[in-house]
C-alpha cells in the first residue's frame, strides 16, 4: 500500500524524487522499479514530477560518494526560488540508513520548505508523525547494523571453517574452489581458498631476498615484474600471508598455508621497511612546511566529505587565498564554493577558544588519556606473558636439537633449524627488553592546574598567527 502525499504537497505540486539501491541480485527495489512506482504515484495524485536523482549500487550507510544525492542538495541550496514542494522516496531507507545523516538532511530540506515523503513508510501528519519518523530511522539504522553483523559473521565462519576468502588474492597466490556445503535447491555452494601459485612462488621469494639484501623497488621490479607498476608493491612486503599467516576481517589464522618466506628474511625486510618509514616521517615536505594553509587536508567539505586544500588565485598582483574542495576542483560531482582562508581559520580558532579548549574538556581528555595508558599497560603485560611462553617453547626446542646433535651427530637440517630458532629467540629477547621499558604516565592534575593549561593554550591561539606558528592546531 502506497501512502498518499501529506497536505504540504497538495495536488498540482512540483516534486522531485530520489532513488537509490545498494546493488546485487537480492536488492529489494532497483532504481528502475522505484522510478516506475513513483511516476504512477505522481499521475494518480496529480503531482508534477520534475527532477529524478538516482544513485545506483551505493550503500545507504553513508552519504559519502553519493554524487546525485550531493548534487541534489547543492541545487536546493543555490536555487532558493525554484525548490520543489516535496521530495518523494520509495522508503526512508533509500534516503539514508544512518540515523544522524537521516535526521540532519531531512531537517535541512524541511528548513528549505521541502517535505520529504516516503511512499511506503506510514507517517501521520502532526507532532506524533515526527516521533514515528524517528522510530523508522532508528529501525533502518538497526537493520543496517544487523545486516552488516550477519554478513561479517557469515564471512568469519567461511574463513575460520574453510579458509575461504572473497576477492582477489595477493600476488603469488591463486583462488582454489572449495565445496562448503549445499544450497536449498541442492546445488553445490562453492567458495575459494587462497593457495600459493606454483608459477609465482620463486618470483615472490626472489623479491623478498632482494629486498632483504637492500635492493631498490626499481631493481626488484626489473627482475621479477610481479606487478605492473612500482606503486603496487606498497603493501606486498608487509603482508604476513607470505609467512603462511592470514589476517582477514579481524581474524588471524597462524597456519593458513605453507610459508613462501623464512622468518629471518621476513624480519630483515620489515626492519628495512620500518627504517624507510621513519625516515619519511622525519622528512618535512617543503610545500607543507612553508604553506600558509594550516588546515589544508585536515578539514573536510560539508557537502561531500572530501578534503579541503589550500587554493591561491592571483589577480592584478593580489593574492586571493582560500580553501577549496578537492572534488569540486576536479569537477567530480561537488559544486561547493571556495572558502576564504581567513574566514575558515578564524572560525576554527573561535571554535577552539569558545568550545574545545575549556577546562572541562581538557579534564575529560586528560582522564581518557590516562585510561588509554592504563589499558595499554595491560596489553603490554599480556604481550610480556606471551613473549615469555614463546621463549620457553623455543628454548625447549633448542635444548632438544642440541641433545639430538650430541647423541647422533649434526646434520645440515638440524643446524639450519637450530640457527633459525636461535634467531627467533634473539628477536623475542629484544622484544622482551623493550616491553620492560616503562611507559610515560600522566600525573593527576588539580582543577587549578587544568585551568592554567586551558588559559595557556588559549593565549597561544590568540597571540600566534598561523603562518608564524608551527601547527598549533
């Protein structure tokens, strides 16, 4: 049953509609079906359907990347005298499944004089209708959460029970079909495991050996041609699946497959990656260091959620400094205008002064930080215990191998195993030493000390200009 339009959308009114589906064969109503139903509805009730905004195969859990949705809001914002009387939806879930998004954007449209009407959700007119609408939005968010949990649970069972994983496997692996049961119609239910690809194992091993020896990515790429470009190697060398360990969806399977790489080569490569990563962190980019745009890349566009970057326009030798949406600059679906640098930065500074750097907020942040440090210390205690158990197990293996060598003589296999175990124990001893180092703790602060901190930070914001300060935000 389709519910008639409310009194705020009388006959002969001009209306728009918004359509969305999440994609997939089980989608309840495709955008094509939704449009047909809404067109029939408008004909039946004498409404003039004007614009049709549609996002296909996109989740309702967020408004990000929904270009038609973003364009619709931008049109209503700009054209104050040409707004429709109503926006028709198949149901409120098509509009947004996130509770905060749904409330915010429907309220925004209502302040613009646009009634958001669902054809299939019954919402009575008047004050009680607002309560009913709220419960519908809460229910939609809960359905989204439950669907997400069900999907995660099914995937977790598939991974843990059968080792099967969706998607494209890492380089050097191939998808192997596995029968994981039968469907209701009796047909086989096929999923896929990731198994080492015999044709690629030697190339993967060569890449790790070269990296362990200090070779550059260009040299490795020239020799192995594992990927089409150098940028594709970014996550290759730190994927533990090459040790036979699978990390997927919060699950860790230690013996998922036969390792391609020995533990010592892996650790050598990780040390090189860590050293390079630290060097990159310590290397200040000259553009960012000298840029007057303190908030560049930090603040986000209110319309589409993309980063705002500094944008300087020079006319008649005068600099016009502003922040501009990165998507709008690329003309990729956002029409948000530039925001003056001073206007935005002054607003952020005002927010810090009047809302954020208040004594109560600083006290709350201090308390949360203390709680996090306490939690981190508990995790360190667990790691210390786990480290000790591992060292004990390795020490027993070393003792057994040493005894075997003493009884029967040595062999290359025994000596290789002994060398590998001793290297692992050395790494564990190093980790144990690091875990013994005390972590920095925060002292308890009195009310007077917190107020003094608040006053000091506010003074720094008031007296330092962004271009002369080094990142006070």
